[in-house]
C-alpha cells in the first residue's frame, strides 16, 4: 500500500496511464465481449432467462458498471475536479438518471440503433468532458456549457447503448420490468464501488504540488482514450 501511495504521489497521472493501457489491452483481447460489460456468458444467460431474477440481474448490473471502461472513463472526467461529496453525488445521480431512463424506454419501446454509432457517441462523451475540464469551450466559444445538463444528456446515450445491446440479446418479456429495475440497482452498487476507488486515486493525485499541471496531461489521456473509442466504433460501423 505504501509503495502504491508513493507511486501515485510521485507520478500523479500514473492512474490515468494505467486506465489507458487497460483500455488498449481490452481492445486487443476482447473488445466485443467487454462492450458495456456484457460478456458472452452473460449473453447466454440473458437469452435463456425467464421470470423475475432479482439477484442475478443485480449482479449483471454491478458487473456492467465495474467492467464498463467507457462508463468509467466518462465518470473519471466528470468527478475529476469535484471536491465536495455533495457535488459528486449530484453529478453521478444525473448520469444514473439519464442512464436509467433510456435503458428502460429503449428496452420497452424496442428502439434499435446501431450499437457502433451509440458507442461512438459514448466515446465522444469522454472527449467532450476532457475538453470541458481543460476549459476549451470558454477559450474557443467564449461560454461554458451547462455541465449538469451535459452529464444528464450523455447519461441518456450511455443507457441507450446498453438498451440496444439488451435488445440484440432478445431478453424475455417475462419479468422484464423487475429484472431491469434489479439491473439498475446493481448498476448503482457497481457505480458506488468504482467511484470509491476512483475518488481515492484522485485524492492521492491531489497531494502533488503540481497537481493542476499534471491534471492537464490526465485530461489529454482521457481525450485520447475517447478518440480511440470513437475511431474503433466508427471503423466497426463501416466494416461490420
């Protein structure tokens, strides 16, 4: 633990570099399997399940958030400069609300869109937030977009992406509402777990005297990861 603390303090953007490397590794080994945290095994379970299965779908929801690198990268950007737990809770709740709305509506109304396009927008959300953290919009356009509204809107896209994936897996209508609610509860639990780790890591980063200078490099790393996600999904759309 002490060695980890020393690494984080001496090299404050090591965590973002590690996340970026993990992202590259996930592309190299199993990009499709890890999309939205829905693995091939989970796909089989979803297709074969019938009736209300609260605990299994809570587990799937938690797993979806913890292993969903696109969600985690966006959340890193959202909370990177938030210092008060009240603000963290507000932004995370807005994201979760948007995620829940489109997951439920997209699934029940069977709104299907190419998952490549949705995932490209999700990649763009990471780029958008990184640029926002860098103050780009104020310099370029002379105004600051509403960060709360943007978090909510991109939460809608993140949830819609998962709804598209669930529709592809042809989930049973028997117990659908109960299972989706259980899934969202699991998402919240997984989100709390992931955010706890992220907040601890960012807390150590803030101990550095050069935090703001190196934090800029962290936003560049986030933006690069977002562009990588966008490029991967756009390429997949044209070659699939």
